[in-house]
C-alpha cells in the first residue's frame, strides 16, 4: 500500500514502548503491531486521535504517502 | 424455527446430512460391486448405462454432502467467514455441475436410444429434470461462492481496521 505508518519512528522519538502506548490508548498490542507493520487496512479517527494525543504529534507525523 | 443453538434444528440437520452421506457411501461401495459382478443382470444397454451413470454420480454426491457437513460444522463453531468454507462452496458447485453433466449425458444418450418403451420416455424426462435441478443448484452455488468471497474480503478489511 502507498500509505506508510511511521508509528515505530514516533515511538522511538518519544522513547515509548509499544506496550505502553497500547495500554494508554486502549487497544491490544496485537492490533498495534498490525498498525506498526503496515498490515492494517484502515485506521479509525478515534484511534488516530488517541495516538496523536499520547505521542503529541499530528496524523502527518504518523502517516506518510509514498508513490509505488 | 431456529437453526442453531438449543431447541433448534441443528441436530436434525446433522443427522439428516450423516444419513445422506451413509446412503451415498453405501451406493459408492455396493453399486460398484453390483455393476462389476453382475453385468448380465441388466438386459438392456440403457439400464446398464443409466446404472453406471447413477453409480458414478454418487461420488460427487458424497463429496457434496461432505462439504455441506463441513460448512454446517463451521456454522456451529461461529467460524463461518473462513477461506476454508469458500473452498468448500467451490468444491460443492463443481460437484453439483459434474452431477448435472452426468445426467445430461445420460438423457442425451437416452434420447438417441433405439428403444421405444414408455419407461424410457418417462425416465428420460425425469433425467432432464434432475439435470436441470443440479445445473441450477451448481450455478446458484457459483453465485453464492462469489457473494461469500466478497463477504470474506469485507470481514478481513473490518478485522484489519484498527
């Protein structure tokens, strides 16, 4: 897919673990792993909102468009 | 009337499917023995040919029933939208169409048969009806499997929406 999820980059910048983020935003580590590994098909606004709130960033910091 | 759960038809359906499978397997085993051992019993070529086709059609019928048992089992386990079930539906429509084609061949051969007895005409008409039933059923299963394919795609998309 042309949309890349840079969640791992943001997590590294904020020095936060996936486990910690998943607990804070209330999704399972398995689902967060799907997002991180770009296996997800879609992301809910509510999830995006929670991630942005916890990582103090914008959706553009997490999602990136790369031409295939 | 409930199909699944307590006080439902599920037990009746399961027993019915297993009885059908048992009958099919008996035909598969005994039919073969009868056709091979006692050729002379069937005095006309029509009877023999029809019996061979009937016997051969019991194979895809058994396959079809096994697939239905599998589909019903997955329905009971709440695991319906599975790729395995799509495969089962595909095998089912192939089996159904194969059976339809077998009966079609039989009815075509009966049409060109030299015998002019009343039973041949009645049997030929019956074979045409059975042919149509299986072919329509097979086409119906093709449509159903395509709907199923889309349903699995939507389910996967939903599962991967975080």
